[in-house]
């Protein structure tokens, strides 16, 4: 396959607008964890798609948000903002049903963009009558000099092929940057930690997603088995109790759900051990953030 076009495509937007769902849908594979809770994505995650004559390197980013109460929030905003200036193409993802203050915040940051910006209006599956989209698009088109406006449903994969065609059209001429069979830039250890964190987010209470992180302490691959020891870090002893649950039930459930998905990833049986530890105030401590890979 001869690649004639290649480039980086940043997916930006406010929290919980569907960026991770979109990258997974476009790739047809899960590279980014998803949950109904905002700020699930914390890193830049590359998803690599090699199609006929083109290689698209999608960048999933944390949601750009207003409140920067803690060091981790400032870190996530820096990570998301940094790609805008360098990306070859930018997808500005918005929710077709609601326009919020944080959408305006993203819009301001788009002024630093050097590449073309496609406005991607998501969640069109929630419109019973697609004609109702017209006034929404009409209102949004004057907010910025968008290269094009494409309505989609990331969840239902509706109109995503049209989006892909538009992206390829805008990609610069260039050679293949990654091997054809490479799907992401993240290591297996990273992906395993994220799978555990996703299950944790989905199974715990509101405040916990923002105060937990996962560290793979040991990863040992044998012929037919992978042994994994993982540490779940929280900020307070009370949170540790919540994560473990009554007689260890919650932690066991997290482990079972994570193990099933990890086995698909590594294509082997998995022996997974989870421990929960407390590191006071880690989300607002630069040294701790660096230790956990937030840099």
C-alpha cells in the first residue's frame, strides 16, 4: 500500500461531548476508555488508522474545562490545548443538543490553530426530526471560519464515513508515519491501567473518578498466562473503603470486569490482583502527578 497523505488529527471539545467514543468508532477498535462521567480521558491518546493511500493519526484529548481547582485539571487543560497549534486537522466536537460556556472556551483556543478546523456536531441520533438540526448548524456556522460542518452520531457511527472522507481531503501530502498494523502509541501496560480505571469509574460514586489513578506494579507474561499486580490510588481512607466495598465486593467486581477485557487485549488468560492505597492529595501535588505519569 502506497501512502500519499498522512497527518495528525486532533479531536477537541469540552468534557463528555463524545471525543473518546468518536475515536473508537472511527478506528473500529477501542483505544480510549469511555464512561458517562466527565474528564474520563486524562492523556493524549493516539489512534492510528491506515486506509487506502492515507494514514490518519487521531489524537484523543481530555475535555477542555473551566474549573482548574487542582493541578490535575491544569495538566489536562494543558494537554488538550497543546495539540491545537500543531495538529494538521482539528475536529471541534460539540453536542448538537447543547452549547455551553466550555464550548466557548474551546472556541477561543481554536484561534491558535494553524490547520483547518472541522466542526463536528455530535449526538444527532437524539434528534427525532433531522430538520431540527438546520437551525443548530445555522447558529454555529458563524462562530468560526470552519472548513466544513459535519453532523454525526459517534455512538451510532452515523455519517462518520463522510467525516473520514473530509479529513483525508484535508490531510497534507506525506509518507506513512507508523506501521500499518499499529493501532495506538500506548503500551499494553498503559492500556491495562486504563481498563481498570474505566471499570472503577463506572462502578463507583460521583467524586471517586477524579481522585483515583491506577499503577501497574507488576506485569509478567508467561506462555499461557499473564500475571498482573495493579495498585489503585485514592486520596483519602474513606475513598479506599468505598473502592473495596463491603467484604471486598466492589473491588472484586472491578477486577472481574477488568480481567475479561484485559484477556481480549492480551489474548491470554489473566491473573489479576488489585490493591488499594492512599496518597493524600495526589491530584493537587506536582510530584505525585509526575510519579503517576502525568507529565
